[in-house]
């Protein structure tokens, strides 16, 4: 899938964000090695700790569909009511970086970020640049 289409898919699923506490809505869409698209939005919880990020929801959707490798992941976000700085990129949090790492090759996996107010302005990077010297499944291989 073209980068812009994956970004648009992330923006589309972002509309389903359940974020009554932060008001911060995030969407993620990923393309797996089987060229299927899996998407997720952030889902907050009154306990706060039960909140799940958009990226991890997209990844668990991929896993539930039986796929295991992320080729490309797109993330967009911002305040749902349009307030604040909507020209900012929304990079994955530390927990999500580790979970993405579980299901990707850091050297080939691509991360796409775009401001919610300008989806065409895509920043593209290699996952290894977001999480250098990462610990992953290969570390546990004997
Ligand atoms: Zn996260």
C-alpha cells in the first residue's frame, strides 16, 4: 500500500478513538508481510492503567488475524477537538516501540508519521532509528 494510503487509513480509524480522559485521539494502521492492513485506535480506561495505545491495538488485531510481521506502520494523532498543536508528529511511546519490535525486522520495518492537519507531510523512518540497540526475540534464541 502507498504510504499516503496507510496514513489515511490511520486517520480514518483514529475517528473511532475512545479517549474521553485525555481527549487525545490516535490512529495506527499497519501493513503486514502478507500485504494485509490492520488498524487500531487508542482505547482509554477509567483506571488509566488499562489504556491501550493505537499501535498496540493494531498489532493485536494483526496477531488475531494470524499474521506476525509488520512491514510498515503509520501513526497519526492529536486532540480530538482540534485544540492544541495539530502540526506535531505522534511517535510511538516506549511501550509500543517494544511491542512493534516484537513483530518486525528493525532494519526493514518502516514507520510513517504525519501531522493530523497535513496528512501529505509524511515523515518516513526505519524502525531501528526509533529504537536503536533493541532487545527482541532474537536475543532469546539459543
Ligand atoms: Zn503506545
